C-alpha cells in the first residue's frame, strides 16, 4: 500500500489531493496524507486517469505485442480495436486492455478489401443469413463491437444485409460501429442501426442526420483524416457523445497519446481529458478505468499540465498500481 502525494487530482478540474493505492486499486482519497506512509512522489504534477484510445488497429501499426507495450508505456491503458482479421481473434494484448470488432463487414469488393484491408481486414457479406452467422462467430470470439463499412467509392452492403448484421449484434449485446465519412454513408449507417460513428464524418451533415445522432457516439479521429473540428462540434451540439480515437495504424498516426488529436478536440469544444478517459471508458464498457475514484483500477498518469502537449507526454505512467518502466 502507498500514497500518491503532492499532486493535484484532475476530477476533471485539478484540485489538491492524495490517492491511496493497494494492489491494483485506488482504495482511498484524501486531502491529508497520514504520517509515515510509503509514497509515490508527484509534487507539482497533476494525476489523470490513464488514456483510452477508442479507434486503433494494433496489427496494422506493427507487431501487436510491441505496439501494445509501447501504448501502455506512453499512457494508453485501454483500446478499442476497430479492424482486425478474424484469424487474429481474440485480440488479447494484455496488460493493455482491449475491446475489438474483428473485420470490417462490407459488400463483395467493398471498402477496405480493395485497399489496406485486402488480407482479411474486410469480411465480404452477400446475404442477411451470412451477416447473422458472421456476427455470431465474432461474438463467440468475444468481440464486443461489430463494424460496418460504408464507402460509396466501392460496392456497398445491401441495406437488408447491414440491417441483419446490426440486429444480430444488438440481440447478442454488441455495439455497432460504422465507417462512414460522407453524408450518404452516414445515412446508410444510421438506417442500418449503427450506434457509433468510427470517425468524425468529413461532410457537413444535414439537420435530419444530426438530429439522429443525439445520444449516439462518435469517435474523433480528426487528425488521421484531416477533418475540420467544426464537424465534430456540430455533432456534439446535436447531442452526440464523443470519444477520443486516433485510428492508430493509419498513415500519420503514432503509438501513444496523440497531442495533435487532443488539440483538435479542444478546437471542437470537447474536453480532451474526458473524451479520452471517462467517456471512452463508458463507450468501451471499462467500468474500472477512466476515473480517479475509490474502487477504480490504479492506472494513472502524472502530467505537468492538462495542455495537450503535456497530457501526451506523461512524467510517469502507472498501470494497475505499478509504475510502467
Ligand atoms: Zn480505422
């Protein structure tokens, strides 16, 4: 048992406080640390929950084991992997915590089978029965999400096939994420029953689509796609929930927390810390991550300030009560 002392706790506004850690858990919080205890030094720093990246492709970014370890060392404790071939399931990059979707469900010849997803990252579906069987198979491999791909440069999933996949996912308790960057694709995704947009769409969405996003989720990925923060602001104002995600594995992304994505969230009027901790944890269903609460896992970062550059460059990283070297 030890205390983290001398720091401010971001809850999310920084205030003076100390945390008691026992085993892998936060077990106490106080403004006055008892005398003579063991402690972890954090003077002048701010403690934030470890980050969660809600859009990654671990095996595209590199060797999955190495990428996962580097994520953890740089402050990312949990990820949502939104595209892996079925042969790599279940995705288990422990000690990095992961949720995953498996391959992108798409039409024969659909996105991404003609580009980066040639080698099993896309799963081609022709009939509703095939779609239901595929979802059941992925659920058996512990996928907690399915991902539908809509990109009109390529053949598109038939509406009844997309709908069958989403219905089966919901029936089995999985969430439905969609790759949909333009307004027509977003409409197809919502018609199918998507709960989550895997990217902030590039297009300005018409009012009826914005209205339909109320209470649904959008994963930011603004940097990877060069999308204007105004698009995310509009979704947020329409009542969509926002989670931080980088699309790690895509070009121009890097392993670890991305200050550029955090800065774009700020520009969109979104609190980057909440989007990458509490809110992302809620989307992924990680009840024990994302908060500095008693009972939460002691997966924490000590940072110099809550500015994007400092959030992305922690002074130290703790995972499950242990400093990560
Ligand atoms: Zn992606």
